[in-house]
């Protein structure tokens, strides 16, 4: 089960209403995302997935933990829904820097920092 982020796992800046990671700014109060100051439209589930990953920046969050947090279920069907959700979210975050959603095969997802020197595009 997901536990609250500890200070060591928190993004660079977090308040009760905003999470900032690189050029991503998640406003928890109004479910809005900005990337480089531009608004990005997300569904509620896309936003919740990004929030869960941003709260545990640079850490892997298990597939089943994410499915439980999003849908209160953790069966194969929900994990498949999670894969589709992550695919759609990645497509909307093409300009996020330096963070990206990475799949850890057989484990889960993480919002991780790109390797130093990697191209931005």
C-alpha cells in the first residue's frame, strides 16, 4: 500500500496545493497541470497517476499499488487499464523536462529524472 512521501522522496517543491518537479507544476486544488508554463489537459485519472508518481519522485511505484490507489482494485484488468493510462499520459508529457515516466518492467512506474547529457527531445 502507498505510504506518504518522506522528505527524502519529495519533489523539489511541495505544498498542500502544488507539486513542482522540473518544468511540471501540478496544482492539486484544481487538478491542473502546467508544463513550461503552458496548461496541459488531463483526465482526472491521468492527473491522479501523475500526482502519485510525483509524490514519490525518482522512486518506483508498483503496478498493483497504483491500481489500488486509482480504482480500489488490483486485478489483471486494472493493471491493463493502468498501462493504457500511462501510455496516454506519456503522450501528453512529451515536453516535460527533466522528468519522464519510466516503466520498470515487472515492477511499476516511476517519474524519473533523465540521464545527464541526454537530449531534451
